């Protein structure tokens, strides 16, 4: 099934976004690792979330719920707001809000540049929505895996640890996808993890591959609908894309993201590492 045919998926088109510009019940959120691109131009009315500065603490650990609530307040998000994520970290924002129980979350899959077209242009004005008050639910253990959960899964045949990083990262040749491997932590993988690089599920332009391609990428692996899957990567972005593909597109019922991912696991000295 192609992306356009996924009538029940939370993916939205640029046409849908265009029709809802200015809708007070819809909040567009661009998620990236730097505000530079957003400042050069973004979808009109969108707010910016920094995947590092807003969604992680200075130690690159999961941001506290109170901090996330403050982010939602200054983003003008209430309990009934329809959230539409786009950009580099769109799936991460989508998964994080679902983890905290937000009901209406959607995503513009694919490159942010698809917005540019006949009658559509970037805005350079930073959105300044009226602040809100939003008390989030605690993160759901059904969607978020902790380091302890991963440790318990290592020798549990009912659970699958899905490493969505590149083959070089999986083999221990790199720590970060950019190539750094010294003085940042131990390179390698969680013992027993299986490797399905995210580019087998998502094309380079950020478009999810069709369902048949995703199933083919999983064929021969132990990543099956009747297993409990914990996905991880380096900081959670690729893992959240895998979570979206498996849970939202293929309907896998038990998929979690280890948000700490390798930046937590590889930097510790008391976690087992396989190479």
C-alpha cells in the first residue's frame, strides 16, 4: 500500500496542511537539530522544537515531563489541539506526544521542501502563539522503554531488540552516524540485537516506504507482529521512525522506543556491549 493509499494512517499531505493554515485547533511543529533552517523559512504558523535542546536535557537524557509541559505551553498546545509534526525529527515528536497520551497527533511525512509549490511559500516570521496550560500524562510504559527494560530484554526470547542504526554503527565501527567513535563512549550494540537500518524502512527523502517494502525489509528477521519489539538508535530519532512504521503503518501491537538509545547505553560503563 502506498503512502497516498493509507487512508487510516495519521500521515497528512501538504494539501491538508494548506487547508488548515490559521486553524486555531491545529498546531504545526517543525522538529530539527538546529533552528537555522526554520529561521530561513518554515511553513506559516509553525513553531520550532529543537530535538536536542527541547526534547533532551543537557546530558542528552530524556527531558523531564515538567520541561515538556513548558514547551507545550509556549507552543500554544492544549489537550484538544491537533498536532502536525514535520521536519527531520517529525516521527520523534509524534511518538513522544503519543507516549504522553496526546490524542490527535499527525505527521507530514517526507521532506519539508515539499511544502514549496504553486501558491505556497515559506514564512520567516517566528510563530508566537498564546501560552496554554497543559498537564501531561506520565509517559506510557507501553511505548517507552527504559534502560532497565532493555537490560531485561537481552535474554528474553519473547522480546526483540531492534537496532535501526547503520551497519557500521551496529558493528561497532562508529558511535555517531557522522563517524565519531573516540571519547564519546563505547561503540557496538546491545547484546542479541538485530539490525534493520532505518533506510530500509524510510527512503532518503524521508518518505516511508510502502508496506510491501517494509515487510520485505523485515523478512528473515525475528521482527514479527507477535513479538514485543524495542527499537533503538543513537538518540531516538531513527528508532521513532521504526516505531511509526511498525505500529502505525503495519499495525504491530507491541512496539516501544528506547529513548535513551546508544547515547545512554554506550556512554555507561556498566552496560553490556557486543561487537
